[in-house]
């Protein structure tokens, strides 16, 4: 079997084109995987930042909760003191009225 040189040259050319096509396809695939990897990394970093921000906000909310509890306790203490003062005032008012009535 004798092959013509033109046929061999054509086959070599087709083989080279096929190889070039495969290399281009592999580059496109690698580029797509790279882009997807970058997007995934950006998503991971964004998620981490959001998680960290949420943790900080949670800690701040806990501090504010403790401050609110302290303020409530202080307000309740002051209400209790005011009620005692009102009772003392009422008692003194009654005593004053009794004194006024006894002097008449």
C-alpha cells in the first residue's frame, strides 16, 4: 500500500487542527473553572465577613441587653423608693392634719 504524500500531509494537518481544537477547549474549560473558583472564593469571603459582623452585632446586643436590665432594675428601685416616700408623705400629712385638728 502506497500512500500519497498529500494524504499524509492532510492527515497531519487535520491532526494538528484537532490538537489545537482540544487545547482551546481545555483552555476554555480551565478558564471557566478559574472563574467559578474565584466566584466561590468571593462568596466564601463574603459569608465569612457577614458571619463575623453577625457575631459582633450579637455581642453588642448582649451588652445592650445587660444595660437595659440594669436600667430596668434601677427604675424599679427608684419606683420602690418613690412609693415609700409617698407613703411617708401620706403619713406625715395625716399627722399634720391631726396636729392642726388638735390645736383648734
